[in-house]
C-alpha cells in the first residue's frame, strides 16, 4: 500500500474511532488501517474511541489478530 493511501486510511480510522459505528471501524481495519499508528496530532484510534465513550469501537480496535496494543511504544 502506498504512503498516500495509508495516511488516508489512518485519518479515516481515527475519525471513525471517535464518531462512527463499530462496523465502519472494522471495515477500515480490514482495508489495511493500522490500529497502532497515531494520527497527525499523535492521538491513537484506541484513545479516541475511549475518550469519546465508544465501547463497541474499543472492542473492534482491540479485537482480532491486528488489534491495537495499548502499551506499545512509538519509535
């Protein structure tokens, strides 16, 4: 996946984590969005979903083999 598409997916995932439903979040994860990558401001999708009180989105981000790793350090 090229850099431009990856950035677009990450931006959409970050937005969806806070305001969309879990189906949208799951679709973006299947499309290749990385739940561990921070957005432009350094915010991760898991943080956004938890701050916005979106428990279904938190579950979607944490679920599956590509789930988010909350304790993972950034480079």
